[in-house]
C-alpha cells in the first residue's frame, strides 16, 4: 500500500527532492529566516515596547513576498 507522500506526489504531480539531513544551502526556508531576523534587527528599537513585539514578528513575516520566495527557491538551485 502506498504511503500518503507517494499518493500526494502521484495525484498532484509533485516532484519530491530528498535533501541531505543538514543542508541549509539547499533550503529556501533558511533564507527566509535570515530575512526575518535581519528585518527584526533593523527594527529592534521598537521591540522595547513588549506589547509591540508580537506585531513586529507579524510585520517581519508579512514583509516576505512571493517574489522573494521565488528568488530564494532559485538561489537554492530549484527551478
């Protein structure tokens, strides 16, 4: 019996790419984390207000656009 991953791959036509256990250079999420952390560092003076901190994290995440995500995927060698 096929597992759920292979069913997902079959029905959606997805291509699975298996990565080495630790390969940040092949993981677009690492670039997004770097972007968000850099954004938060640029706005750290606003973080002194503890009520504002959750909104800063939201704003940093909202600054990630689909164009950035596509670029990060390309930077990792995926097309």
